[in-house]
């Protein structure tokens, strides 16, 4: 029991979990390169293609705990194409958006309405490389916000969030593996098991923060959306993730699966997941 109340124990378990689950093909690029390549696809499948329900759910959670007020300062870690940064700014928040992908930030800046440009500052970089003292960020933000950010993945980076916050920290991550309809079908045909995608889990940051003496509020939500991608791009990305070079027969099976899920010149892939949202107030 004593070990479970140690933040370092949870950090070790977190790193062991990541090491065991991030060695699959397709995850060997650095974050900037990976997200530069996926920027347009990600933006199309988040900002442009989804409704506002995800943002509304997160904002309702923050409001319920009085962590979201007009005029607060927000540091959005892993902002992507502005899925949350722009809605934060619409509420009157002052937003600093950090992301490792230059292309993602370019798409983000292109989508910022003119009346919000003075409310949003963007910065290219990795959270792990940020020096809060050099940036002047120590105790400078009311809310440190990291939604589904793969770059927040160890104790030191959680503690850096708390160092920069004068009030609240928010982290969300998957709870359990996701279900990718087409990927799972392809992996089943080739390997006999679903697509392996359990690279992070909310259990680790939650218990790590709890072990440090905080009482994080947590809420779980079920999420689903249909990813739409041109068949050529979808096939190229799928092949980059495969654990082995497919045989000719397997290539035929893959083509058949992709064809069955193609409509209006786009592959439609239903993605289901469970997400844990956690929020805690830093100590005075």
C-alpha cells in the first residue's frame, strides 16, 4: 500500500507501460514530424468535421468546478489546430497555445477569427523543452490545459504544469484502448488481434497527482466520431503502422476491407473511445 501512495512509483509504472506499448511501427518519429505529416488530416477530422459537443462537455466540466471564468489566462499544451484555444478565446480568455508542429500552428493561425487575434498567442515547441523560468511562466496562468496531449507523459512534466499554474491544472487522456473500425478489421485479418493503440491511460497521471496529496476531480466520457480520409492517404498511413510487410493475399484482403468502407471518395472509419478528464487545484 505504501508504494501505491508514492508518486515516483506511479511514474515508474507509467514509463514501463509506455515503453511496453510505444514500440510499434509508425510511432518512431519525433512529435513535430509526426504531427506535421498529420496536420491537415487531424484538422479536418477535429475542427472542421466534428460538432461542438466535445468542447461543450469539457467546458461544462471546468465550469462546474469553477475553473473556467471569462478573463482568465490559459496555457493550452498541445493545442493542435485550435480545437480548444479558439473557444477559450471566444469566452474572453487570454490563451497561450503551445504545439510542436509548425504546420499544425500554421493551420491554427489561419483559422483564428480577426476579432480574437489579440487574445491568442502561439508558440512552437515541446512541453518537455520549455523552461518556465526563461519563458516567465512560473505561476503565470490561471489554467494549464492539456487535452489528450501525448507530450504530457511523466511526473516532471505534470509538475511543470503545476509550477506554471496559480490555480488549476487539467489533463485528459484515454481510458483503455480505442476501437478503430477499419484498423481493427485489417489487424484481425493479418495478425488475429485488434490494432494495438493503448499508448497512454488516465490511470497514471490521476494516481500520480493523487499520491502527491491532491484530490483531482475526474469524469469519464464516451466518445465516437467518423474519421474520413482519401483512400490513398488512408492506405499509406495504414501501411506505415502495419507490424509486418503483408503478403500478396493480405494486400488483397486490405484492399477489399478499405473498399467496403469507402464512400464518396473517402474511407469512413468509426473511432470509439473512453476519455478521462481530470482537474485539480494547485496548492496555495
